[in-house]
């Protein structure tokens, strides 16, 4: 990588990362306003909140094939342009079907870029996967927190939900600029492909273990961000305070996202770290079972730490593959398959809440799900690589260190 490309890639990485969650989470805080504006039925509102998971599962799997055909930097640029078009277009429409379609376009771009990020890090910084992953996952957490906390104030200040959503379109447009320069040098920045595909990963135990861990951690996160504001409102907090508590939960992940991936990248035995991070989930849930109002703040802090399993699994994607293309294929399989599991989270927790009439049963189920998540995480803590598991396949030529 040339000296000119290093700062360009880092700027592009930061601007891309900060845009990878607002498209998904900015709708939640203003969902009531959107339902009123479009006269949305409960089914349509449920579809809107499920679109992020559907986009990750459907479009994330296509990312490696697109990167092989077009180039990983050009594919990232196209994903960003889809994100901008979808975010900007949905602020101008008055049609519910068009709003849903443009939301899916934006989320498709987000899904493709999200899958390609680990391979971009592996390509540009193969020996610094941990620190660079820490950088982009921290910025990603900042973007998520900002979208959760700022969408409503922006909407209130500038005249409605269109301004609140349009802000994130403007931010995404800014991210396009460095990727235009990177896309122009695409082929010069990429090695010859070795043709590791989605189905190759599906034949490995590592791929399924990664997908299982990713799916279980995403299930927890989507359940938390989808329902905890309602949980705290039901416990006696106002809508504003409940939103602040969810913002606190999201913000707690920011410093840990900066620190933990770098530690994981240097660690020879990350099992204790994984036990400590995953263990924060059940501790936080138990506090909410005991006293959801009184213990809301420490519960939010503990669950927030638990959500940093997300940057840890992204770091492991880079550490458990030897090549950029292997990382892209492993990332696609891990995220596409994992998000199919994650989709059960908000839907299932909602059903359990309605059936039980409270939050104790859903929280007990979330506590129980941390057990298989931890067991799979401990399995992934043992060093092994995708290309080594594929060494016997005639369709793959694994790289050598």
C-alpha cells in the first residue's frame, strides 16, 4: 500500500464505519411518527423493524461474489451509493411501499459494506487486524449511539421525521468521497483471487461455529435494542428517560470496542476475556429481573459491555482466516447465516412478553441463551484458520504463511 493510500483508506474506513448503523437504528426512535405519517399497519411496522436482519441475511451473502467480479473497493463504493440513494430517497416519498423499498435499498448497501469491512482490514493491515478492527468498531458504535440519541432531537428541531432521517443521508454522502479515490485504484490494491466462496465456508466447522456465535450475539443485541426502551417504560420511566437508558447502554460499548479487539488480537488465550464479556449479559438481565427501575443504570452498563461481543466476533473473522478473500467469504457466511438466527430475537422476545404479560420470562430466556453463546465462543478461542480446514478441497488453494 502506497503512502498516499494509507491515509485515504483510514479516512474512508472511519467515514464508512460511522454510517453502518444509522440506516438500521434511526427508524426506531421515530417509529410512532412514521406509522402516523404513512398510516402503517402493525404488520408494515413489524416489517420495517425486521428489514435490517433481512438485508444482512439476503444481501450480505452476495458481497464476496460482487467483490470478486467488480473489486472490493468498487463494491464498497457501490454499496455506499445504494445507502445514500435509499436514505435520501425515503425522506422525500409519501408512499409507504416506496419508503419500505428505499429503506431496503439503504440497508442492502449497509449489509454489503458491513460484510466487506473485515476483508478490507485484512487486505490493508494483515498484521494489525486487532487494532484496526478496534478503530472501526468503535466508530461504528459511535454512529449507532448518535443515531439512537440524536434522531429525535434533530426531528424536533428541524420540523419532523424527514429532517431526522435526512441527516444520516448527508453523512453517508460524505463517506462516498474517499471511496471514489480507492475505487479508482481497485485492481492495483488487490491480490489475485483464490476463489474461496460462500459454499466453501459452509463445508467447514469453523464457518458454522462463527455463524453460531455471531447469530447468538446478534440475537441478544437486536432483542435489547428492540425492546429495552419498552421494558424501562413499563417499569415506570418516561419515554425520554427510557431512550436515554438505551443510549447509555449503546455508549458503554464505545470504549470497550476500542480496547477489546486490540487485546484479542494480541492474546494467545482469549477465553478469560470471552467469559468476562459474555458473562455481563446474564448479570445485567438478572438485575432487571430483580429491580428494573432501581437497578436500570448498572443493568444498562453491564448489558452494554455484553454487546461488545460484536467487535470481538468481527476481530475473530480476521484472525481465523489467512487471506483477504478468505476473510470476505468467512465474513459473508458468518453474518448472513448469523442474522437468520438473530431475526428470532426481537420477534421471539415480543411473543414471550405478550404471552407472559411481563418481562421476567423473556429475560430468563435471554439469560439461558448466553450459555450456548459462551460455549461456542470458547470453541472459537482455539487458534485455527479457514484456509487450513479447506486444504483438502480441490476448489480452493489455501495460502501459506
